[in-house]
C-alpha cells in the first residue's frame, strides 16, 4: 500500500495539510474551490513563457534537440523520455521521468541536458532568478551546460527556494533511474528574462543551519511522504489544518476554513513559528490566547513574529470582530505642507506601466489633483523609460518648487517595497535615457525622511485583525473604491485586456478602468492620512482597553 503513494515536487514547498487531504480517500468527494481567474491567467502565461523558451532553444540546438508532446498519456511520455535519454540525446524537452515507487516520487522537468555521462534538470520559470549585482553562475542559452557557466559580473542569484526544491526532486529521480550526471548535485533555471541559465550547486551548504538544498529537500520530502502514506492508509493524521498564506488560493480552503473558524484555531490570528510554538505550549485557540494577561503573565513560549502583548491584543480584537485596534493612545503620522501620494502598477515581473500621483497641500504653482504617467505598450517596453522619466521629472519639480518656497514636502505610498524596487530597477535598466535619474538619485529619495511608507505607519499605530492590505484598512477611514472588483489581482486581468495581450485588440475601456483604480489607490492613502490626523481615529478601540471575551 505504501509504495502506491507517489508525490511530485510541489509537495515540498506546499501546505502539509493539503498533502494529507489529497491522499485521504475519506474526503475524495469533499467540495473544492475552482481556480480563480488570476490563477488561471498565471498558469496560461507560464505555459506561454515555457513555449517561447522551448522554441528558442529548439532553434539554437537543431539536431541535438528532442521534444516530447505534453498531450501524450503519462505512461507514453515516460517511455519516450527513457528512450531518448538512453540514446544520449543532448537536450530533451518535456520529459517525464520513470516513476520511483520505492522513493515515492514522480514527475519531470522542462529540460534535461546531457552532461558527464548522465543528465541534469533545467527548469523554465516565469519569475526572475537573478538581480542586479554579480556572482551568479550563468551559461548562455547557446551552451546551456554548467561546464560553460561563469561568474556573471552583472547578475547575482535571487534566492528561489522553490526552484531549488524542484531541482532536487528531479535529481533524486534521475539518480533512482540511474540517469543522473556524475559529480555534485546540480540543476539550472531559465527565468523570466530567458537569456541565461542560472546554475545551482545543490550540494553546497547554502541553506539555513549550514546544510544543502539536497538535505533540505530530503527532510521535507520524507515528512510529506509520511503524511501522504498515513492519509492513504487511514492512519492517524500527521498534519492538522492551520491557516497559512497558501490558503488564499487553495481549493481545500472550503474544507479547512470552516473547520479552523469553528475550532477558533490560533492560526486565525497568528502565523508560522509563533503558531507552532504556542500550540506546543498548550495554547491552541484564539480564546486561550486572548484570556492571557500580557501585563502579569509570562509568554507561554518565545515569540518571534510579534510581541506577546500584541498577540494577546490581536486575539481579543479577533474575538470582537474588529478590523483595527489602536496600539497607542495617540496616533502619529507625518504630515507636510506639500503632499504627494504615489502608487505604481506593474504587470507581474514584466514591468511597471503606470505611476499615479495625487498632489495636495500648499500652492506651489502646479496643478493639484491626480496625475498619471503611463505606457500602454505591452511591458516590457522601452516606452517604460519615457513614462518613468515623466513621473520622476514631475516629482522632482514638486520637490524643487516646495524647497524654493521654504515648504516641507512628503511623498507617501502604501508598502514601499514595490515602488522602491521598480524605481531602482527602472533607473538601472534605462540608464542614459532622457530624464532617467541615476540609481544614486533614486536611493537618495527613498532613503530621505520625505518618503513615507503608510504601511509601516499602520503597522506601528494599529493591530490589524483582518490583515494590513490597503483594501482592508482604508474602509476604516471611510474610503471606498469606485470599482467593486478593485484588487491587485484583477488589475492584472484588466491590464492584459487594456494592451491586447495574446493578440487581442486593446480595450480602451479597461485603460480607463485602470486609471480609475490607480486614482482610487492614491486617494485611499490620502484618506488614511487625513483620518489618522483627525479625532475620528479615536473611534477605533484602544487595544489596552480590550477585555477577553468568554466564548460559548
């Protein structure tokens, strides 16, 4: 019975409970959510990216290239893969490796490359695998082998643990089939830029604790295999439900969600190591956490994600169905004579297509209100340089005029990580184009006291029982979006229609929709700031005043 359980690579980076549910015959008929449109879009875009890379590699390696149709039944794909590898074909695309019943593994990889008497796996993914920097070991697509890899002076490896786990899975399958290359465990990844192969030494001690990706993979896979085998045989479950980030898009949330809410599970307010630590200390529910006294009680377990006091307050807020509670008696937010709210829209990793700004405050001789700096050429495009330069020039002019008049100025965003990343990368990518600032100039701005991240202000001043996203927090200030479907995920779909991705005709109405959405986002941060500066913010309960509720 145990040998019948076969797992693919996704299990080692996914939810442990999901592994149980997908192998538990007693829940085979339980309802599951269908894929939302955003997930379907990402799947389609990833498939298109892989197809584009495959076509390019096939052109570069004529005579050394073989491709296996994904439409073949799995058993035929495995047989075709084994036949090609046995012949020593240099590059095999779409391979499905022989199943490994004793190891409990199944799966394949986009590309298998012949090297040192065997094969190495290469993934093709639709995300970035390098950042600006140096040291990543890369080889060109014309010679996609580790023997051709060199330290890249312009690229540093971006940590992508999920990719390394997939590669480790494929290496173990190749080893089980006697098809692995000699030497150290090695695998490559072709990312979104699709211009080089980034190579990983999977035996190198690069993971936390000083162990390798292969050791990390073996530990995780053994755990998941034990979970799956226990579920398949009706043994006691080795993985209980717990709310994690993956739950947002998991089809099994229809099963886990009601169970966790009914149990008032502690993961409804905490995450990760704190959840595990408190459970180990006997605190399993929100109510048990809320009943503790953060003034006189010692923490039941060491807390790493937040303080013990905040955890108790958050539990009490959840009990009372509060979106926000104040952490401090008085709420502080930086204000200025001249204020600019900034919100950037990007399309996944492809590029930033819209910089929206709201100018308010003292008169500096420039039109106030909403200003949009956009490109409607599908990203990535050189036209991004023009729109970014226009945004930067406008913002610089605001700062210059305010300084000339002796006025203070502040620019605000909500979660600066995205805006900072795209400002810095745009300055780097388009260096030398008209109006493009230097990286140093961008760094000076984002490091200045006039660039304010309202997400951090919210984190400092409030505890958020339902999350800290702008769409969750701004309604507390009385703000609402014009579009009932407003969300970052939906904006991706609107953008695809707006620029005619996939060969369609550009939908001008969707461009208007995106501009309205972006304008609402900057008005939302403006509304938050005004609210936090007013007496209305004191209508939000002060966390220290909350008393625990006694649940039923």
